């Protein structure tokens, strides 16, 4: 049975102040929101009910803010352990010790996602002084506890030239999974985006690094769906090998196999753009997923550029980046270099 992913923000509390953070960009940090234990149980019950109806297994990505800063985090961890629901954490390195990592594994945490947004100077400028070295320092704690270490990088004009060298650091520190996604701009920050050529050139350099390290222990997750276009142009992906039908085989998960739940229960089709469809504390998640509000995020013929492309059912770039840049998720991905 396949999994259905839920990205669950249980708190907005965080001890970093990342330049690209949507919580701080929206100004919602003036009063941190944290989900109560009783509301957490309501969400868990709703998730279980959804998965029974959808015939899927739940997989939770618990985040925040920093989820460990929630005063009832360990209560939630025990709840998930009792329910036998596996989860990953997306958080900061500052509160991780060998003992904490061992306890996380005992509760069912199987992956911990850290962030590195460039080499030391750049990363610390984006996030917090000392963050780079602390992130590298906790990797052995997680690995020793049996937890897979994932590192995510948010790519922007601030750091894109450092990503190939960062891959050397990733491999040297025996990170299990590495991926990057693009910064979602707004009307005031479009200049933080790479040009299509700059982004294509970055993918080419990273691809060469991935080939260099293909026998390493690091798995390179091609998270950005523009990798599909990249591989297609290299002859490494053939859409004709799939049935000629209307089935969506890959591409952005918005509206397909993912929900985001915020600390006030709000449910989003995608956290990286304004896409609220309901509330997990009051609405049935299955009804939300199959309802008209979610349907609005899967009208594939509306994609301005992608609808004309042979990769529509496999790529679609990043609608959230398009939404941030153009104000419309169905507009052209600003980093897509393909000419229709």
C-alpha cells in the first residue's frame, strides 16, 4: 500500500531567523501558534480516517518552526509511537544530542531533515551564526541512532553558485539524502531568483557531481521537477515509454498525494503558496481532498506553458514558485528554460 504524506506544522516557534522563511515573511511570528495536545489527537484521528478511506498509509513530516521546541512534542511522539505511525522531523540542529536522537528513534522517527543553504559564511548569514558547524556536528548523532539524515537546500541567487561545492561537503559528512528546492519569491523579492540559464547551468554542474559520487552512500533526490526536463533533454527520460492516456504520473504533488496542516489546523494544498482548503480540526480530510477546493489546484489544462508541453503529466515545474513570481500557480515557471 502506498503512503500519503502529511506535512504537519505543530508550532511556529523557532530559534533561527532564515531570510527565506515564509512564516517571518508573512509576519505571522508576532504571536507564535502552537497546537494543543487535544487538537493533535483530533488531527491524528482525522488522518487515520482519511487513510482508511483513501487506502493509503500515513507518513508524517513533523515540522514548525522547530517541532522539538513545542512544549508537548514528546507527548505527540509517544502518541505516534502508540499509533504505529512513522514520521520524519524537519527541524534545526541546536537541540539534538545523542540521547535525544536515540529517543526520537524509539518513538518512530526514521528521518531527520536538516538544512544547509550554502557554505559556512553564506549559510550562517541566511540562517544564524554557528548554524553550519552545528548542523554538521549533529549528523553523527542521528546516524548512530539509526535515523536517516536528509539535507535540504533552498536555492536562490544568494547561494546557487555554491551548491556544487556544498555537494562535496554533503558526501564527506555521509549524509543519507540530499535535495534542493527553489526559493519561492514574492512581488518584492523577484531579484532573488536565478535566470532560466543560470538554473539550467546549476543542474548541469550538480549532475556532474552526482555522477562523480554515484557510488557514495548519499542518495541524490531529484526533488525539483525541472530535473525531469533536464533528463528528457539528455535522453534519460522518455515520456513515450508511458501509456498514452490522461494519467498524471509525476510532477508537483500539490493536489495529488500531499497535504499541509498548520499549527492552527489550517489545511493547505501546498505550504509554499497561499492554498488554504479547510481545517483539519473541523473538516473531514477525505472530503477536502476529493472536494472542489482541492480540484482548483489540479486543473492541468490551465497551465499556461506546461499544457503545451509533452512533459505535462510528468513535470509542471514548481507551481508555488510560479505563484510567488507571477501571482498565479498556472503561470510559466520562471526558471523553466524550455521553449515550446
